[in-house]
């Protein structure tokens, strides 16, 4: 198994000033790495902070909300614009949480922002988490739920030709993996893939991972915990599947158009830039943004910062061009 090699002496890109101010209240928490032992406590505290009700999900009655269970009891949250009779497109959302935390009600601000702007449904999948459910369970849950969604689309009032697979962090990595599975298995034809600061490379040894080894909101040691929970002793070794870590893919041709964005001051920067470049080199379509001074998760922690507003504008702009060619 390949091990990480932190280099804490390297200069670190400065955080955007507005976004940095949002870290002050959680500085003590950020000083502690995420460990396997801490996962139960982190899940409990995160669930308490992110819990949302059906009423909140309805956004003041603008969305009809239902929850179903698909293959293996995986929950799927379906929020469709209320009162719309014609089929609508959908953001198929895969939540973040380092492969070890979160659920289908986590991080929904981003997909709802897209849905409200363009009249889309939000469909969020609650894949099973590592380490209790290691690879391939998380990605297979996400793929199976997408196949179910595409097959049931007519009855749900969703246009199967206008599904965008999206996710942030670990969810972004799973979204990239789902796009690979759709291509390789002849699965649902995705309109696009929206990869927000995606977690793509189990080797955890890029320049930016080493550069940000002790800085930011998701450090190199925490990242190692997430990947080890998913892959065990295989993490960093030669046999890791691209459906677990999409950075391992050697062929990125034939994929739906991709949007990739990442902060300049986070560990995923270099693997995300490399993934967009590999799509271009394979003749594909990708839009890449590296946001100056952005750390991992800054749009959530600093929602009113100018950098977050610029980030949101770029994401919506890409989606507008995808939906309205």
C-alpha cells in the first residue's frame, strides 16, 4: 500500500479573505484530523447539524417531495417542481462526506439552486457508507438508483434525456464514477456530469495533497482516512478500480460533458485539474474552474462571500449552456 508523504514546509496558497473569516468559529474542530475511530461521533454531530424536514425540502411549497427505496433499500429523495405537468430535467445529486459521512439530505443547497433556476427536479441518493460498506457498494448503490430513476422517469414526470449527475467532494468522485459506469455498461445516457471539488484519487499524494497536508478543512490525513475506509489495504496500490477512484481511469473518452471546479487552496486541486485535462486529451468536453483562495467546502461555509457568488454564477452558466443549447 502506498503511503502519503506530507511536506509541511511547502508554501500554501492564501485563503480568500472573506472565506477565511468563516473558518474562525470552527478552528478547533479543523485542527483535529478525521480518524476511523471518530466516524460515529462525526456522523452524529453532522446529522444533527444538517437535518432537514420535508417542509424545508418543499422550499415553501415550490417542490413536491417524496422518498422511495430502490435496490437494496437505498433511499432516494425526489423533489419535483410543484404544479408542473410536463416532464422536467433532473439533478441527480450524490452527497459528499469523505465516503464515511452524510446522507441523501446532505448538501442540498447546491442542487436546489440549480433546480430553482431552471425548473428541474432534485433527486438525491442515500448510498451506503464506508467502512461498513466498502467499495463497490457506494458506487453500485448510486448507479443502481440512477438506473431505477431512468426506468421510472415517465411515471415520475422526469425527462430521462435531461438528467445531470452531480456531486460534491466524495459525491463528486462518485458522480464521475457513475458516468464511467454508464458509459461502460450502456446505462442511462447522462446529459452532463457536474463535479464539484471531486475526490478522485486514492493515492492521496499529489503536489496539492502534500502542500495542503495540515491546512484547510479536509487535510491529507483525513483524506487518507476516507480512502482507507473505502478501500482498506488496497488503497494506493496497483489494483484500485477506476469506479472507486476515477483518477485511475486510463480512458476518459465517450463521457458526457463535464463541469469541474475546485479551490486553489485545497488538496483536491491537482487531481481535479488533471481529470479535466485527461477528458480534453481524450477528445471530450470539460469546463474547468480553479477558484483563487478557495478551500474545500468554501461555498457552504462562506455562502455570502464574493468568491462563492462567482462560483455559483459559473456553475449556473455551465448548466444553462447544457440545458439550453
